[in-house]
């Protein structure tokens, strides 16, 4: 990957338009009810994604960065037939070129996507505490 893609600042107007379209999409509401709920917030420095996964311990949750997407998965391995719940959030920019970290507390996964700090430029898992 070239250094140019790592250093490009986010186009804030495009990001605002994308956020509006994402939350007005009926599929978003459907997935909130059938898989698990996701909320997004924006600060000056970060985009924050919250996934409500109260019935899962952190050991059953994964966060994976793949090109322009953040994929959050939870597997209930306690039942006879393990159940996978998954949400994929696709951004209008490459998330692998951004610094990303996550926390997990009280059943909520918080994923912090930096607007300014560069990431490795590779598909990767984000470690939960």
C-alpha cells in the first residue's frame, strides 16, 4: 500500500452524508433487532461504534478490519448448535489505514476509529481486553 492512502484526511462532508444514509437505511434497523444493535458517534478525533452484546463474554466476540469494513462477530458456543451473530459496517474510506482500538465493558463493545492517526494498512483483528 502506498503512503498517500495512509495520510489522506477524511472528507467530512462525505462522512456526514454517509452517516445519514446509513442510519436512514431500513436494513440498519432490521439488523439492530435481529442480530445486535449498533450505534455510532463522531467526535473531532474519532468515529466511535458501539455494539450492544450483553449476552456474550469478550472471549466470544471478534472485531476484524477488512479494507473499508469493520466486522463485529459474536458466537454463542454454549448451545448444541453454535449461533453466529455478525454485523458489517462498510465505510466510504479504508479503515485498515486508520488506527483502531476497542474496549469491552458491561456488555458494550466500543470501537474507536481514529480520523487522524494512521494504522498498519493491513486487514487485522482488533484485540478486546
